[in-house]
C-alpha cells in the first residue's frame, strides 16, 4: 500500500492544530519552570479537635474536615478524599487543581493537624505541566506526546520526500541527533 502524501499532510495539519494550544501551555510553563518560577501556595495549618480518637475512617475525617473548613470560611476542594498509608501512619488527602487539604494525626489522639493549601493560577498551571491535575489531563498529555511524535515524524517524512528539501532535511536530522548525543557525552 502506497502512502498518500495528501493523507500525511492532513494528519500532520489536524494533529498540529488540535494540540497547538496545549503545546503552548507546556512550552510556556516549561520555560517558567526552568527559571524556577512556579507560583505561590497559600498554606494554612490548623489543629482540629475530634469527637472520638483518630482512626483512618474516611467518613469521620471528611466530616471533621468539612466542619473545620466551614468554621474558617475556607472553600471546599472538589474531588474525592482518600486516605493513604504514609510513614507508619495515615494521611487524609482531599484536593483538586486549586485546593488541597491534608490531615495527619498528632500525638493527641483527639486532635488532627489540618493543612489547607490554595494554589495560585500559576501554580495550577505548573501542576498541569507535571501531569498532577488528574487522570483526564494525564490522558490528554499522553495523547499529545504520541501526536507530537506523529507530527514530527510526518514532518520528517514530508521533508525527506520532497526532492528540493531532502538534503537539507537529512542534514538537519543528522545535526539534531549529534546535538542530542552530545548532551549525554
């Protein structure tokens, strides 16, 4: 089967147009990240009293957290809370792209430490860049990676297949490999 040049051009163009906005987000956030510009997080720590001793009970902790956040007039995160085992104890996490609540037990079994973090828009952007913004963003990012490889591959295919560009394309491809290998030398 012969590959139709127009089909390759269409695939190249459609993928490039679809993923361009997300690619710009990654390129800009990556550039900011390389200059250690990551945004801000407003962190607040509270001690919360429990009605009964601490236990890794999702319902009990969720009720206590919701009451404490309401008392401090803090916005509730969306998403589903989870309890994770960490360092021989348990940690409660409830968060979304903008907010994160972490609860850990204290030495007093009738108290917990509640840490509330609210992320700035730039910090939220950085979480998207690091694929820490949920399963949907992670899947979209993976699709973008595959598509970017296809976009670059079809670009090379089209350039090498064009007689007037073939020599320049092969030289550029070779130079690119040499630069990449020199990074690891």
